[in-house]
């Protein structure tokens, strides 16, 4: 069900996110500038599935007015999410264990997108520990997996991560090239957030090199997205 409502084509919630919406529009086409409401709850019924089945909070059969509650969570495989959470909490060994289990699960299911996302998250984990070389290997693997899976979102994210590593290492020309490639892919799929991140990264790159005129120009572009 998550794959259905997260799809990025018209008619999916992922499409609304890609269009830059932070509220639920009335139209599935997610078209701003129309008479339709831009904050409409009628399309928010996936919340019922999330509360009733993922969290498992439901009214007991035969109960009236929620006097008796039935709780039976069924979140599915959340190893990837647990890995990300552990990393953000600073539990690097725990994060590595969860991510490896998630990678094995995605690999067994031949899910290239999932393997790519876990690989990218593993790169971020290694970066957090100061291992830039190993992180760069992971980001390049993620780039290859995303390209193979025809996953443009994963591709432009991996390109951005590689660009960041290059910048940290002082390799400014390749960093700029990776940022530009990331921006072009994000633009090609209409991902305004991805474009914003790439443009902002280029502003940071120029700022670090002391090119304040270009830095301000790219920051201005980013602020307008």
C-alpha cells in the first residue's frame, strides 16, 4: 500500500510532495493556481490505514464510541527506519546492524531501489564517523544502483552526496559537476526540493572558494524556488 500511495506519477501522494505541496490539495492533479482548495482533507484517508493498521489502533468489534480499544501494531519491515533513527541518535554500531539487515531483506526481494537507499544511508553513517573514503564508495554504489533501477530521485541524491564529499576533500571542479548533474535530473522530474538543494550546494561551494558574487547569485536562486 505504501508503494501505491508514494508513487510519484499523477494520482499519488508522492506526486504532491514532488510538486512541493506541504498540505493535501483538493485535486489529485495537484495543480496550484486553480480554484481548488490547497488544504483539503478529503484525500487524507490514508491516515486511517496508518493509525488502524500500521499503529494498530482500532475500535474493538462490538464496542460503541471507542469505549474499548483494540491495539495490534503491524508496521511491517522497519529495519531501514530503525537504522536511520539509530544513526541520528549516535548509535553507530546499532545503525550499522539495522542497515545491514535491511540491505539483506531488500536484496532477497531483488528491490534495487531499497538496496540503493540503504547503501546511501550507510554512506551517510560512515561519513558521520569520519570515514569519507568508505562513504564515497557507498555513494558511488548507490548511484550505480539508482541508475540501474531507473530511479531519478535516488540518482540525483547520490550525485549530491558525491558532490558534498568532493567539496569536503577540496575537489571543487568535480563537486560542481556533480551538483550540476544533480540539479538537471531534479529539474527533469520536477522535484523543486531537489533543485533547491543542488542550487544551495553550489552557493556553498562558491562561498567556500571566496567567489561571493556567484555565491550570492545561487543563494538568491535557491531562495526563489
